[in-house]
């Protein structure tokens, strides 16, 4: 059969159809290639990593400013090294208001002052805290087993009328007995509250602290003095107090008046250089008296001065005199080695007369 040649118009249509078919075939091949690459990636090819966003750092909170040490002070008034049995006084002060916010304003005010000392320094003899703040003293354990004495005073955190003027510091003074040989530390802490009186725990700070050291030295070995020398005036000669027999006034300190419990007795209030029933009765007649409040004699008065005749009741203020008063035993020493007068005549003085009963220096 003989093929007829195509007309020109039909020839053009056939060429267009052929080109379209070729384009479709190319698109199909490209799609199959993309699917192959996808399958290859799923089969173990490393995936494209997505970048991890950078964490925003947490800002560090600014700590509350701490008061400087100079805002609270504590120092020894007089020598810091004394002989065991003697007394020592510490004084100090704290600012009433503090600028802890650094903004130039006094944002904190005084709330409490607390003085602590080891019981090796003995019982307090006196404590004074200014600005009309009543002191409260006691014994506690901070931390166990360190038992300490504490005296403190608080101000009303709400009422501004309970505070001193802004320019007045809070001052304090405490007198202690040097009871045990060694070096001991006394600490004072002042607390402050927000100026608005808030008592939120986080708003209360206690970083104002100062301390002072007290050294209690051993009683020096007495030097024998020729009789009838009596350096301390207690009725026993220096030679007798250096002797080996306590019943004859020995084993004592010739510089300490307080180690021989011979007190003024009788209507003439005289000492007879013997510890007897008369001395015991004389102490009982003044039992309960103290030097609190105005009076003729205090614990710091001369123990060799003439006391008042005893009156009833035994605890009357007029009955107090340091000649009948002792501050207790000195730890580690003989029971007749006693501390100076502490301002109160009680069972301790009766016990001292009993322990020394029969001792004489005649």
C-alpha cells in the first residue's frame, strides 16, 4: 500500500503532540529521582540539623548590702588582761539607722542588741543599755555544748516613739567577772528592721557584729612578806596566807581580800580574825539584801569601811555592805578562793561561811 504524504497542517500538529509527550516523560523521570533521594535519606543518610536556639541567661539577683562593722562596736574599758577573780567592763554602741540600700536614705532602724559571753567569764555584775531599753539577761546554749550568758534589749518594731533620735546611737555597757583562767571572747550583735517596721523574716538582718577578747591570767604566786604585813587587809598576815594550812589562814592569796570570810560582828561591828558562828549569824542577818537602787553602799564600795547596823527585815536595802558579799567560787581553785562582791547577799555567802568555819588567823 502506498503512504500518502501528510499535509502541512497535519505535520505541524504531529510535531506539537510529540514534543508534549517528551515533556511528560521528562517530568516523570525527575519525580522518580526525587523519590529515590528521599528513600535514600530515610535509609540512613545524615539529616539536616536544625539549629538550637540560644538560652537566655538568668540574671543574678543583687544581694542586699551588708552593714559595715563600724556600725556596731565593742571594746574593753581598761586593761583586757586581768587576774582571775577581777572584773572587766566592756562598752560599745550601734547606729540607730543604717543605709543598707545604697540610695542615701536610712532604710533600716535598730531593733535589738544582744551581748553574749562564755560562762567562763562568770555571771554579769551589771549591764546598761541606753535609749530607755530594758535589758533582759539569761543563760542559753549557742550552740551546744557552749553555754553562754546573754543580755539583750529590744525596741518596739512598730511604734517609732520607742526609738531614740536618729542622731543618737544605742550604747551599752556590761561588767563581767573573770572567773576562769584563759582567753575568752565577748560578742555583740545588733539587729535591724525595715524603716516601715515590717517583720518579714527576709527583711530582718543580723550581720552587724563585733567582739572583744578578755584574758584572765592565773593568780600570781604570792611573795612572802614579813609579819605583821597584811597587804589585802582581810585579817590574815601575808606570811599566814602563804602557809600550807588553810585552817590557819594558809593556801590563800595575800592580794585578795575576798578569800577569808571574817566579817564585822557584834554591836561594835568589828572583825576578830576568826570565821565562827558569829560570822555566820551576821551574814544571815543581811540575807537577801542587795545594792539595787539608791543606798549607802554598793558592791564597788570599800569592803573595809564601817557598815550599817543590821535592821529588819534582813533583805532591807540598808543592810547591804560588800564586807558580807562574795561573788562565788573561782573555778579550779580552792572553795575559799572567792570572787569579789556581786551586789547581792544570798545562800552563796552563807555557804562560804560554812566552808571556812573554824579558820582563824589569830
